[in-house]
C-alpha cells in the first residue's frame, strides 16, 4: 500500500489567511458599505463530536502497546487539525489549532470530569508532576500533524475533490514511551484562546502552555488511555534471532527400563540424523514373552484390534510398536489421555451417534419380523411352491382383490387374473413372482434407506442390511494439544536447553506420532466396546495430530501396511520443522512465517518474494517456543539438490500505518548520507548524555538538524510534517535465515 503525505490542508476562505492571529477581512462590493468579517478561531470551539475521530493508536484501554511507536489520533475530515488555526502557513509549516499530548498517570496528573460549568473534561498537571516532561514543545507542533492520502495520489487536489474518502488527517505525539507504563492521551487546544473559551477565565494570549510552567490546566476534547508492554518491537525482537547449534540434551531424554538400564528416547520433534541406539535384547525378549501370555492377562497389543491381528507378528509396524519401549511409551501416552478424558469422549461419541440406539432397536425388531416371516414361509408357503407355484396366486387373490389398494373399480376389473387383459399379457416366470413375496426380500426393502449417517460418523458397511449399525465417532481435535498437557518434554525433550532467541531446524518424528495415535485409537476402541457403543473393532477415532495443518494427518490404522516400518504411513516424510525460542511470536502471534526459495543476484543469495511455501502446521510450547513444519527435505532446504536452497522468513504482518523510531542506544553521527529511514532511532536525535532523559522527539534541535535520508531523496528531518511522516513511518520488518546456516548450526 502506498501513501502520500501533505504537511497541512486549508480550504475555503481559511485558505486566504495571509497573516497571523487577529485577522480582520473587509469585503467591498459596489452596492454595500464595508462589512468586517472575522474567521472563527480556536476560541470559538468548546468541543467536538467523538464521531470526528476515526482511529486512535493505541486503541483505548490497550494493555500491551509497543513503546517505540508514536501515539496518534486520526480524523476523517482531512482539514480538521487546521480548520481553526489563526496562523498563516509558513512554507511547509502550519501549526494546528489542536495538539495530542500523552501524559504519564502519576501523582499530580488528574482529569476533572465535564460539568455544568464546562462541556468537556479538564486535564491538570501540577507538582509533583512536571509539565515540561509531560507536554511537547508547541513551537514544533507543526511537525506532528499531516494529511494522508491512501493509494497513488496523482494530483492531491483532484483526490480531495473527487475521492475524499481516501484522505484523512493525523495528529502524532512524539513522546518517548517507557515500558510497562500507563498513559493518558488527550486532544487539547494548542492556543490560549481555546483554553479560555472552555475554562471561562482570563488566560494570557499565545500558546496553551509555556515552557517552565509548574501548573497547567487544559480542556480535553478527546481522550484514550493505554498501557505499554515490555520493551521491544517486531524489528528489535526479530533482529535478536540467530541460528543456534543444538545444545546437548535437546531432542532426546532418558527412558528407564529398570534398575541401572535405560535407553535414549525422542519426542515428536527430533534432530536430523541417526536414530537412537537399539533396545537391549533382554527387554525385547521379556516383552515378547509377556505378549504371548493368556489373553486378558498380557500387556496390550497396541494396534492389534485395528489391524485385525490377535498375536504379535514376525515383522512390521505392529511388532516394532509393541517391542520397542520407546514406542510403547508413546502409545501409552495416547492411552493415558483417553483414560483421563473418557467421560468427555464418550459423551461426545454418543452425541455424534444421535439416534444410533433407536436405529439399532428398529433393526432388531426388523430382524424379528423377518425371522417370523421366514418361519411362516417355510411352514405354509414353501410346500406349495414345490408343487404348484401358480396356486399361490389363488391363495393371495383375496388380498389383491379386497386389500384396500385404492385402485378404481374399472382398473381392478381390467387387471384381474381372468379379466380382458389377462389373456393378452405374458404370465412371466412363476418362480420370480413367488420370490418377490419372500419375507426377507420384502422386509429388507422396507428398511432400506431408513438408516443413514452424518459425514462425521460413517456407518460401517454391512453385508446384512438388517444387522445392527456399527458407527465410527470422529474426533478432529489436534491431539498434540492434549500431549502438550502431559508435558512439553514429550514434544521436544530438553526444551529448556534451547538458547534464548535461538533458531534451529528439526524433523517430525513419524514413528513417535504413529505410536501415539495408535495408542489413542487402541484405548478408545476398548472404551467404546466397554460402554456397549455399537462400534467396529477396527475403528480409528483419532486421525488428526498437528494444529493448523492438514486434517486428517493419518489414514485409519486398519489401512496401515502391516509389513512396513512404524511411521511409514504418516504422510509427508521427514518434514523439516523450524523451532525458535524468543518473545517474537508470543508478542506478535499474527506474524507471518514462511519459506522462500533462494535466488542469486550475482553477489549473494536472497529470498524470492513471489515463491513462498507456507507452513504445513504450526504450534507453540510454553513459555516461548514456537515451531513451524514445512514440506521440505534437508537436501532441498540446504541446496544440496542442485538448487540454491530455501530461506526461512519471519515477517511482520502488514496493517494500518504506524509511526515511531527504533528503540536503541545512542548512535554516532552517520557519515555522509548513509542513514536510511529504516535505521532511524531515538539514539540519533540527541547527544549521548541527554538520551536517558529524553521525553519527546526534538525537531529543530535534533542533531544534526538537516539530516537527509539516502533511501528517501528530498526528505529531511526538519523539512515539515510530511517529511517527518515519511521518515518515521514504520514499514513491515522481515528477517530471513538460509536453511543451510540453520542446519549447519542446529543440525
């Protein structure tokens, strides 16, 4: 989005002001005597409607405002800040008749509500508060009010005339906010005449306040409060990120097997490289013997019911899952979640089932009716069919004639067996006519179509349409959220050892995910059967693992290929997962993270803006870990496949324009014209000794006054409010890391 800034806007007769306050115009017309005309000034304003204000930043009652941004208030009418200004423009400078002040809530700062004697509240600043610290310099108020035109301006006058909705006015307060502090922002008059009009008292002419005053009272036309968060904006937090080697202890933990025996176990996220060592033979032998014991007295055979396997196979994923203690532990975590949430899960299952119980009762009575009908058929009709199938028609004739079919008399006479049409129609196969009366056929057709299921709970296929319905409840909750509740070490072992602001690349552990999901489905299947829920033993109720990704993540367990290794059926392969620790994503959860293909400009690699790969899944771990999964292999990300590799990019989400300065320490004077607007920081404005006590950004006394910016020719620090808007506009920040650097450091 592009913006055009104007330093001020006067319209109508106000644009004809040619001298300072106290203006009197005389309009001469041949037929009238001279008529004095006085323009309304700030002394004529007692307040304005709140609807004049379009937006404030921060919003009212904001609780974690970024302290390096300037607070501001926007007006829908682009000429509003200068509408009652008594001064004439001085080039690109024109003082507005109002000013935005931002004061720290403290002893000595108070806000008196509006009353019968005054239409608006009144702000008072008195000892121990110091007005010079809380209020900006009115001599520079022209620098902090501007007009913004959104989009290509072309001719600004034409836009203001024909498409005025694209324009607005903005008042900034150049206050240097402190972290974790509450402020009161107020739109107040900038001239003494405006103060006198509301307070109805004598006020010295001139500005609304003067340097050195110890007590200041100001009418408040509009106000909002906010509290700043901790120090650090997106740019400063993103700049702290760095590729990090994987510290010892990250990615693996010890799993005890018994006294003095343990193995290394991984979590959901693992470091690229070889898997942990093998399991001791004695443990495999022990578990294998236990699984061969009597049914009901042996450990659970995870995945067996879903795969239709009752005994431990000789190879494949079921054997690997049940004999490796690391995989059994992961499956046990899934089973534990089901046991702890069994009541909520069963309630949800029955809620999904709806009228399943009623349907099965109907099917049971249908089975009874079919059985009775079959019995009567065998006793009474079947013997007749053996001797003379056509005689059955004589037995059923009364039903056909007097069964209340609702057919008209002429039709019945024409269609009777020996009627006029009978001899002309073929008799058909008597056996087929007899079979049509079989009770198991007629009753089945009556029932067919009356049993249906919603897409969320598919009814299992049945060879007998009258058999009880078996359904499969589906739970779409990403189960990693439940695993996190058991402990973050199961997702990322050694998470506490990830360095602050470190970025590293890991992989999803497909074997762990498969084992965990198998345990969930195993235990849920048992619980459903125990609660007499009509369910197929092969049901897979849980198939979604990751948050914000594909759904479902896994195929049903009964579709896993038995000879394959555990995790082979988890889609995606060894997808790379970006792991970072820091405040960036916690403070800016809407930041955009993506992978971008690298290209070369001849000297260095850089990301391609129009070739992005968004995360397949994403999530977080307390207190400050974030992770993002990408469909990239290690070789592709590094560039080992003949390409230039990929960058991982952290980007601030574009939004409404904001203004401010980078929060940093004192900076030396930039040599020549090397300073850019993106580099501009508070530390550039004053000598080092004055930085700690700086409250408002200076304009005319900044060092050096005539700064120009190499990325914005023609823009200078003291050039006017439009120049300052360009210089302090905070553009979205982007930080990129090449995957090779991350993998060399972190894996």
